[in-house]
C-alpha cells in the first residue's frame, strides 16, 4: 500500500489517496475540487474504487458524489448521517474489504454527531487511522458547529472518542483531515500527520483528567469560524450537484457589469493589493487571490448573489472557480473583459501606508488570537468576518491593518462600500511597524 496526502493549504485540510496495491485506490475526505486527487491517481494508474467521508463536512463540499458519478466509486459514510444519495452506510465496527487490507469504521462522535474514524488494518494489525475531525495533531476538532447549546455535550463525546482512539497501539499512524490553517481548530504550524504515541505524549488535550476539564480546555481555545460553515453540512447530506464540465468564466462587457451591479450583483476583485489600491470598481470587494481566497469569499459574500470577477490576465480562472465551488459558491456570473482597463464607471483608490507612516486611528482586523499575541497600542480591533454585520464600528478609522495587507485591503473595500472615505491600508503587519518605529507591541486586550 502507498498513502498520498493531498493538502489544501487555504482550508487547512488534507484528503488522502490510498493505493491498496492492486490498481485500485481509496479516497478519504476528498473535496469537490478533485484536480489534485485525480492527478495523483493518474500518475499511479489507479482507479478510485472507494470514496470514504469521515463526517458531514462543514468547511468544504465533499467530492464523494462526484467520484461515484464519474469513476464508479462506492461511497462509504456513516449510516447515521442519513445522506440522501446512494452510499454504503456504515456503523461502528463495520469492515470494508479493500482487497487484502481492511477498513474498519469506528464511531467517534464529537466534532459531529455521526462522525466516523476509519481504521486501516493489515490482517488484524492496525496500520493507521483516518481521524477526520476527531483526533487532530496537537488538538481535537471543535464541537460548537452544531450550535453553542450543544458544544459542551459534544465536547464530552469528543473526549470519549479520543480516549477510544488512544487505546490503539502507539505506532498507529494518525491521518487527520483538519490540520494547521483549518477553522475547525488545528494549532497553527502543527504537522499534518502523527502517531497515537506522539499524540499521547504531546497533545495537551489528551492530558485532561476528565471530560469536564477537557470540555473547558477545548472550548476555551475556539475562535470564530466562517459563515458558510452553517450550511455546507446539509449540502453534503443532500449531496452536492455533480459537475458535468469544468467551470468557466464567461466574458462580460463593462455595460453588462454596470447593469448587473444595478440589479444587485457584487464585484469581487481578486488582483494583488497594489493593483486594487491603484484603482478598483467603486463598491467592489477585494479578495486577493491566494490560498485563503475561498475562506473569505464564503465568509463575506452572499452565496446567492451573482458575482462578477475582476482579475489580471496572469491569474488563472480555474484558481478562482474551483475554490469557490469547493465551498458551494455557485453564482459566479463571469468576468469583466479586459479587466480594469475596460471599466468605464467610477473608480475608488485606496492609500497604501508604510509601517513608518502610521499617522491616524488604526483598525486591526485580524483574528482574536492574532490580536492578543501583539498589536499596536492604540489600535481598535474587530475581526474581518464581523465587519459586514456592523461597519459603523470602524467610524473614524484612518488605516486598516492585518498581518501582511491582503485582509486589510478586503476590510478597506468593505468599509468603502459602507460609506467610509480616504482609507489607508498598512503594508505589512505589527512586526513591521515595531521594527520601523522601534516601539513595543502590546499583548492581550
């Protein structure tokens, strides 16, 4: 057997392709964007015969239905998940013959009610366990996605699930889905895989003496999460629509874009920060194209609103469309043909401010943990994800900042849409400001 991890750095998740040794393969927690998975299978001449999902994902759309439709893969998932499409429903202890290897379903609720881990056995010997959103490297996945009223109850279930997993031999490989960068609560910078022994020795949550202590530790570590997490799980239960052809970006003239804006469409400008600052369509939301593009698109833009893209010619449309489809954003109507050079309507510019030129009220839009780790002493704080709900909190802001500038530009365009004027974006982050000024960052609140 040979295992290929396929990492989505933006969402912080790993899918897995398991070559079972006879020309067939198992895909675990495959996303809707199957490009990397298919390329890995094609390089090895593999047919994807099984597609296993550990849980009803809230942070990306599953590719299992697509693999069933296009590759003939058998979908393996929890029977308790009540999925509304053809699949093999598994319960605790059920085995799947992979042609010499065995995949055993282990009930590990906590992150979700119906969560399964998949134990890979060679004969009766455990090789590794696909832990999904149960045991993750250095932590455990969050338990508040089904509502704050159930977070403690599910944390107690998560505690029991982790104790069950730690009964496996120490050498058993741990292959989680959620990893560093995931809003499902993996520690920043953590490794992607581990072993049971390493986790028993170093995972702080596994040292909790009881379920109550575990729940307090886990829930205290949780931050905010993207808005689209609230509806993706149900989409996965129903089964995402099968895609018949690769997505494309239809060409739109400036006149067509003008009419669409009048009818309620949203322009998303994916160009780099410097290009957006030099001039962008008034009212556009800037989300610079990078690994985290999908997260902020799904967090800040209404999924039911038609979206018009503005990009540079060297930015690949596939790198815009596939991440959007991965999180269920379907209504990208097209792109402004010719980019900003073709735009005939009003344009807004945004100042770029160097770290040694900060001369007005600063709004820091990073996540809470980032802010408390070190911020400008006089900075006001609100997370970027909270801005659309109440942009008035930024009244008086002169300069917006984040860690590098991309999120700050997104925030600035959101504030411009709400009527704020003459905004600047800090080029860099807190460390750059401290280095340029010689001043000291403040920690905590």
